[in-house]
C-alpha cells in the first residue's frame, strides 16, 4: 500500500505542476466555461498551447480522483487500527472533494479575480496530506535517546513554525497574484481587479518578504540541528535551498515584470518546497520515536 501511496502522491505532484502552469501561462480560460470538456469538445483544437495546457490539466483530474480514492480506501482497509491513517485518509478524500468543486466553479464562473487562490490552497493541502499519509504507512521506526529526542523535538518545533508561515506565505502569494494586486504594484494592465489599491498591494508584498525572513531563519536553524544530530540532513538542505531559490526567483519576477517563465519556475519551486516540508514533518511524526529504555 505504501508504494501505491507514493504513486498517488507523485501523480498529485504532476497535477499541481500542470495546474501551476495553467495559472502561470493564463490558460485557465482556454477551454471556456464548459467543464469537464474543452470548449464543448472531447478533442479540442490543439494548435493553441493554452488549450493543450488547460485540457491536459483537466484530463489529469479524473485520474487523480480515482487514485486518491483507491489510496484512501486501501489505506483504511489495511491499516484501519491506526488513528493517523484513518484521519489522513479521510482528510485526503475531503480535501479532494473541496478542491474538485472549487476547480469546477473556477472554470464555470470564468476564473474571477482572487478565486483561484482557493484552488491553489486546497491543491497544496492535498499534496501535504498525501505526503503525510504515505509516511503514516511506514512500519520501521528510528529510535533516539532521551537527550537527542528533546533537541530534535525543539528543532522540529522551530521548523514547524517556519513551515506554517511558509504555507501562509504561499496562500498570500497566490492571493497577491490572482487578486491582480501584483498587476497594480508592477503597473501591468489586467482585465479584472479584486485589489485596486496600490497601498494594499504594497502591504501584501511587504508581508510576503517579512514572512520570507522568518521562514529562512527557521530553515537555517533546522539545518544546523539536523546536521548536528544526523537526521533529515538531505531534506533539511533541500528545503533551505528550495526556499533560497524561491526568494531569488521572486526577486526576478519583480525585476522582470512577472514574465511567464519566472512565474512558472516560482510556482514549480513552491510545489517542490511544499512536498519537501511535508516529508520532513512526516518523517518526524511517523518515523522517529523516543527510545523507551
């Protein structure tokens, strides 16, 4: 079941990448408001790359629904006595339902400004839940001495604070983009606006960078402790590096005026960072344990 859960998580990751590409390339309206078909057709016009991107994402969604359903039911059947598996399996189904409804409404409503933030939020939540569910299926544990456990637990608390702020930052960043606040700040014309005030746009941008400082400090703290106690060393470094790359690409977006390439890379990095962060949490919650004797 663990291998199937990994497959489901990987497919979810790919679906998120496609979804991010849809947003980054402004392809959300390429298939019109007919859903799940594309412009009312099963095989639409594929000469437009916007149509290819949007319809590929739509075709990925049914596969994701089937895999997530089988994954959750299979995990419940084989590990029904584990409370964590029960909770995470039900959460994966619940989040998937909400994400599908929001994705459908987003299309049917014609992608109103700001609404895509909900789509991004539930998509990222689904990825985190599936990563945690995969780790909850692990049987092998790593035991730590009492002193090591206390230090490790303290470093994980610092990481959890930073990762929580990161999740909030991703949601804030999505709102900054989809509300068109980024267009207001960068003086880029848009068809519709949810945020029209330049002061509010600048405030959202400032909060985004304040959050970046908090996240990086917590990540550096975690790398130091992970290296010292030799646990999650690779993941801790990958997490820090992905955060730094996120910050660099975010700066490039501002300098270049939010070009499609930079925005696409930024969203890709955000999804990768979310998966790495969830893996760190999953490893701590479900693989590490304090030595009893």
